């Protein structure tokens, strides 16, 4: 049996393009002892992948040239040489952009227990995106009922969950998105109280109108010019969750811009970086809470599904071009 995989063939400068990857085919060998073989059904496409292959340091070691592209995936155990996993189980973990993955148990993040829900959700609202939204908002944002929570990339896989969770917790949710269609999606599908198209004129004025009492919690997925417009709107005691820097196509030269120290001082506010992998101990409980909200209709989601491993090389670039409408996935099996 053969399996195809997407490997990194060159180090990108900025956002990876299709030419930075290649699809290679190889025979599946004998499964090594102590490993499980997973037939991947869905592969994840996440903005954080840009940092995983960057030529500058990141919070994780870069993917090596010639290696399978790192990604989360969900699939079925087809063969196992460890007692804790059985063929037929649905699992999610670090299986990479490939059709079959032979991995050690340490690469498995969890068994998918929510069998009443689509298991593609294990890569989105019930996976890294939903857990990032919930843990980041609760742990660093510390939202209180009645407060205003502002979210950038509010229609994306993380941002859409943040806004809805803020509403569940009794807050007022305001979103920032790219384009009038995405802003409308924020309001109509995800229930934001207000949504701003940052591509339109007068971002600062739009923020002032949407957040007249200031911003208590800012969940920042972009940094850059969008966040520069937010700093003056911070309320006294405001909290900023720095989750992503999607507005920067490159970190060389290192990004700079308006300084926020004076805003933090005068408003007695704080800003803190957040990486979900630091909270692995909260993953299981977070997924259980998120799944209950999905079942109850309180937490909605949108998926942007591309078919076939051939779609992988350009999938990340397309994400940064703003093509996706919801969580971007690659579907390998139907």
C-alpha cells in the first residue's frame, strides 16, 4: 500500500507558497513496534503553521526541510502495535499532512469521544481552535458579565469561537473582520453584537462607535495596524490576549509601530501572549465544555473544506489571502 505526504522543500520568507511544498509517494512499510498507524480523514490548516516553518525562532522547533509538514489531523487507527489503541478508534493528534501516519502514542492528542458530532470538529471548534478560544479568553482575558470583548479575525476559526463564548459568559461581543461579508457573518451566524470591516474607512471611528465605553478584553489575533487602532480604546483595567500576529507577512525585519506602553500605564491594563500548548492539562475538560455548547446550539461553527492532498501546498497561502470561510480543512476520505 502506498501513502502520499506533503513535505517542506524550501524555507519560505513570509507566508509559505505552494512552491515551498512537494507531494511525495512512498510504500507503507511494516508498522514499527510501539506505534500506531492512522489513516487520516481530515488535515488541519492553521495560521500558526507559518511560524512552524519560519526561518526565525518560534515557540516550537521549525519543520526541517524534507520533512512531512507538521499539522494536526484526525483519522482512524488502521493498525496498532500498542495495547492502549485499537483499530477502528478515531483519534486526533500530530499526524502531519499525509494520508497515513505511523506515530508513537505521544503524538496522539486524544481519542475522539464526541461520536454524535462530526469528527472534523476535533480539528476546529472541538480542537485547537476552540480550546485556544476558551482557555485564552478565560485564563488571560478574565471576562466579566457586561464587559465588552473585542476580537480581531472575528470570523475565523478561533475568533468566531471567542465571540460566541464571550456571549455565553454574559459579555458584549464586538468583532473585527476583513470584508463586509465576513462582518455580516459575525453578526448573523456567530451572534456578535457589532462587527467592523477593517478594510472600510475610519477604523478608529468605527471602534469608538462600537465600543463607546471602551474595550475591557481585546482578543488579538492580528497585531499590526488593527491593534494600533485598538490601543486608545482600552478601558481602565483592560486585558489583552495576544494570540496571533496574522497581519505580518514576515518577521524580517522585526515588526514595529506605535508604542502601547503609555496606554497600558494610563489604563492600568495588561497584555499577555498566549500559546495553547502551555495548557495541555486543560484540553480534555475544555473540549467537553465546548461539545456541550455545540449540542445545545450555543456554539456555532463554519468549515471551509478542500478535497484531496493535492490541495495542501496552496492551502496555507490561501488562508492568508483570506479565501477561507471558517475553519480550513483538507478532506482525504469521504
